C-alpha cells in the first residue's frame, strides 16, 4: 500500500502539487502533473521522472503492480482521500492515480544531433487537446522528435498530457525555441522544412510524386484557426496543402497533421526498400 | 431584419426548437438544430432544408447577407434576445445564428445507387465530436457518402453537427442501417469492405502495396475505446491496421480514419492517372 495518508486538501504537499496546474509554477519547479495508469506506467519507464505518486484507496487495489513498481523505484507514494484527489486531478472523473513528474524536454541540439529523419514542429498551436493529439500522432508515425515553439501551448498543460496518451514520455520533446532560429537549425541538420497550410501551392500528392517527402523532413503545423504567419511560410522550403477532394472547406489541425506525417512515414520507408 | 421578435424562453416556438436538443424529439419531427453562420450558409444551399432561423440583433448586423438570403428563400426568421439564444444554443458562446433544419439523410439504396468509389461507415462510434470530425474528414477526402450504423451516435446531435463543420450538408449521409444487412449491400455494390482495427493482420502499407485500396472501397471505423466487434471483423473483406512506427499504443479514431481515407483517396487517383 501507499506510504503516507493525506486527507486534507490543505496539506502542504497537496497544495504544492495542486499549484502545478498553473504554468508559472510548472516552469519554476520544472515539474508537471500526469494522471491515470497509462501516464504513470510511461513515466516509471523513464529514470527519475516520476517524483511523487498520489493514489486513492480504490486505485491502490486496481493498480497494485504500478504502485509496487513505484515503491521499488523509491518514488514517495501517498494515499489520498477522494476529496483530495478531486482537488488534485484536472478531470471530471479522476482515475485515482496522479503523478508529479520532472520535465522531460530536451535541448534542440540534443534532438537534432542524432540526425532525425522526421521532425514535427508545432508553431502557434494554442489548443492543448490538439497539441496532445498531434504529439500522439507524431509518435505513432515514427517522428523522431516533436518541437513546441515559443508561440505554442505548453506541452505540460494537463489537457495536452492527457491527449498525448503517454507519447509525451516516448520521444524527445523540445520546448520553446523561437521560430527565427529554429528553421535555420532544422535546415542545417539536413531536414527539408515543410509547412502544412491549406493555401499551399504544392499539394501533398505533388510533393509525394516529386519525391519531396522521401528524405529527412520537418513538418511545421500552425494555428487551428489562422494557420501560419507569413514569416514562417516564407522561411520554409515548401508550403504543402492537404488536398480537399470533397466539399469540406478545410481539415482540422490534428487531421491534417496525421495525413502529412503518415505520408512522410510511408514515403521514407518506400525509399528505403527500393 | 428578422421578421418577428421573440423575447421569452417560454414562447411555444422557442420551446419547440429547444426540444430538438433531444434525440427523441428530433426523430419524431425529423428536424435538428444547426448553429452558426457556416451551418446556416450550407443549409441554405440545399432546397427546403432550413425551416426556421433564429438570430440575435448583433448577428443580424454581422450576417445581413445570410439573413437576407434566408428571407428571399421564404425561411421564417425570428429575432431573439440573448437570453433566448442562450436557451436555444448548445454552445457556451453562441454565435447568434441558429437554424432549425429538416433531416438531410438519404436511404442506403440512394447512397449506393450511383456506384460510389469511397464510402465511410461509422459503426459503434459513440462520441459525437469524433463522429463529426470523421464526417468532415470523409468529406475532405472525397468520400461519396457516410453511413452511421444503428449502433452509432446520432449525426444530428449538436456536437456532431458542429464538429462536422458543414460537412453534414455536403454529402449523402445514411442513418441507422443494421450491420448484418449493410455489409452484404456494400459488397453487392462492388465495394471492397475494409475494417480499420489496430489488431488487423494487414497493415495499411501492405494493403496499398497489393493494390487493395485502388478500387471502390468502404471503410468501417469502430468504437473509440474497444474498436469493432468480432461479427464485423469476420464479415468484412479485410481488417487493416494503421501501422504504429513509434512508441504510441494506438491512434485515436479520427486520426486513424484520416490516414485510411486519405490513403484510399490517393490510391484511387493514382490508379486513374496510370
């Protein structure tokens, strides 16, 4: 069972964890909250990331293995009342397991050093649910890293962490580079930099046909509502649009990202086998 | 300006519209609610679909063209107070335009008669936001029709209508066929029926390589959490999985649907041009 019991929402440890719902406190302490068994399992797989674990009595029974693993790893665990969990969790129906984790992001240099083949950049993405979904999709499509520019949502936002479904812990994530230094760095690493934008002159099919997607590629995805600013569209190697074959005006961001990233994944693998 | 003014949430007309938030009333009257300028524009493009239009004074100024068009089409329009709009709208920040629309779905037979090349089937999809996103993606990818089986969410649910971003009005939508009669009907129409499922033996890449996706295809997408039941997996021509190249356990439903539908769209067009 969990080590200590905390039944008051005014416990200093509970209050300290609760504060991590706010970005300013996350930044200061370089820690964030991750809810649910999947996130706890993924965080435990990384050395020294999980720093505190809160559980309810019910969750302790349901997830004995995870809690035992946390305790073996020396993670302080605390049993909390339902009321305290409700205070800590950011979901309507908390899953009874809440982890305090150390930031997992890496330097841009560390992410680019191993000469990545596929990099995903979120520029001006503001909805944390969308950002988390793109992170999960990038992971699934075999992206080597995901970069959140300084104008994008915080990847440690609770909604983003949840929507990433564990992917935040799977691949190198870079937080906060400015766009004007990022693009040159991507190009210097041998990546072709493509922006996904509905107004792009080049369709994804044309990009596939001319082999643009077969080499190392960085995809830049923009804001949900207004896309990407001109200075980014001007700086990338090519602006690519996902073709719209029917009557829809546009695709949503996460959908467009899925189509682009999987097109790259397939084109790169086809190049390898031929 | 709008015809009559309604300032009471107890007005019979307001109450009649408000009831359409419930599926039982929608079914009985074969009418549904669609919010916002985009939905109103799309509904007006179809003959006899928009049957009543509610607007706020602010929206009347902002969308004069739409309201004039509705009036020219003989649609009864009503100016309502902010309070009444808040009662009618299902969103937190109503856009000030709310349409009562006649159901737009068509028979399965009508949808299959023109020998479709790409059909999207939602089986056991329960989240209306997901269903609407898949509908929008299917429209963008050039799907000829979208079929909601009897075990799926109601496409006229307000969240689904909103997430479809107008696509509900763009392409033939079929509501309610049972799966055991649907699959034979799809096959008889010359469609190869593919189920998307993470446990599929055939990867999407393999299906593309062997030409499975080049011909007329119906894609079946299942439940967000548990996928598709065995009787469906057994009945389709092939169960196809979207490959996971990275550490993610799975893709979300709308993402997987986007990857599958766009793979089909490209494969079918490549076949035509060669």
